[in-house]
């Protein structure tokens, strides 16, 4: 898939049936529902590079849209969690995720749905957006404790190592797996496997150049798609 060097924000194309149009339309024989969440919105304060030229919400949305398109091309039931341009509250995002869990077959209990995956796409920042920083690298997060989400995070980390040669993969092996654990509301409240990825730093000049390059964008897309496919194949 050819990628543009620079991203421009355009009006949304019509959404496929799903979260935004009525999750009751999900196919009853769906085996795995993949929800891709693009973090933030155009009205979210900050979330920009120090020069103001890079807006995280626009980038997250473009990357998420291309991940969904790639997965759909491969035959997977994938969808944007937030097709809107404006920011959507975490509470509403969680509501949409858990509604999808309720609508998808084989829901065992609120402790976690085996047939729904959520990945939230973000770009990291080390400072307050006013100056360039030195922090660099890619990372992913799960909620605290050992859960099935750690297995998806493991798959994403392995594909990140492969797709980002020479670039730092930020890991935390204090609990014997590479992902970081935080009490993020979206991860903690979603009744399914849920991972948040931080795709390099918008306030690091080298990372930002990579983020905006064709090869960098494609590697970020490939990392998520291949990690998801690897996780599903391992079940």
C-alpha cells in the first residue's frame, strides 16, 4: 500500500457497519472482532510537536485507518473505534468496546472477552510540547497484572523488534514480559484483550522524521497488523 509522505486531514469516508452504526449488525459467525482506537481528537489540547507541524490526533487516525484497511483486506473483522474527528471521552470509548463485547458471540463474563481485541494507537511525548527532547523509542502498555493482553503485547513487541531495526524498543521486564503496565482507564475498563501502543516520540527530532517518512509509517502499520495476526494465529 503506497503511503503519502505528508498526512493531510480529510473528511471521513462512510463507516462500515459496527460500533458507530449499530453493533447489532455484527455478523453472527464472526470469530474475532478487532477494534482499533485512534487516540485523541482534533480538539484535544496540546498533543503536537514543538514546532506545531505534527498533530498527534491526525497521525493516529491515519495510522489506525490504514491498519483497519490492511486487516480488512486480509479478511479480518476490523473497525475504527472512533470514526469521529473530535475527541471522544474515555468513558464513551469504553462503552463502545464493551458493547462490542456484549454483541460478539462467546462472551464468558465481564472478566474478559476472548473474541474481541482492542489496540489504542498513540504517539509519545517526553515534555510539555514546548521544546525538543531526547527520549526515543517504541513501547506498548497493558493494564496491571498478568492477563491475556500480555500475550498480544508480546506479539506486538516481537514484530516491533523485527520492523524497527536500529531503533529503540522501550521494554519493562520487571514482571518478566516486555510491555509496560499502567492503570490506564481504557485498558482497565475494557472487557477484552487491550493494548495501548506509543509509537515513538513527537518531541524527538529523529523520531518525528521517522514517524513522517513512508518507511516509518509503513513499519508502524505492519507492526500492528502482523502482531495482531500472530496473536490470533497463536490461539
